[in-house]
C-alpha cells in the first residue's frame, strides 16, 4: 500500500513546491515595482501595502517550497517498499538514550 502512495505524494509535493516558486516570483515582482518606482504606487499607503504583500508572498513562497521539497524527499525515503534488513532501536543510557539505525540495500 505504501509504495502505491509514493508517486502521488511526490507529485503533490512537487505541485506545492511549484506554488511556492510562483509565490516567491510574485514577491520579486512586487519588489521590482517598488524599486522601479512604478507609477501605480502614488501614495504612502499603497507603497506600504505593496511592501507588505511582497513580504507575505515571500514568506509563503519559501514555506511552500520547503514543504514541497520535504514532501517529495520524504515520499521517496519513507513510502518505498520496506527493506527486510531495516532496523531501529532505542536504548536507554545514563546520559539519555542511544538511537541505532541499520539497513540493508538488498
């Protein structure tokens, strides 16, 4: 079941990442409008609104790009067929805990 979800999840992550690139591109466009003294920006309030929109699009763009990239990577790392040699163990120690991971590429 997990391996059948790998491709749709990866495609969804790619779509989210593309949305992030588009939002980031819109932020760059708004920044260029301010830098180039676009004639449509006539008041201080309009300038502030344009700058705020640019900041918002930039934050959303970076967040979506990161989320999309993590989703794509995670789908290939964690939704594949399970390896018979994969093991994880957590052992308590006096200092905290020891995590041990091992796997086979067979």
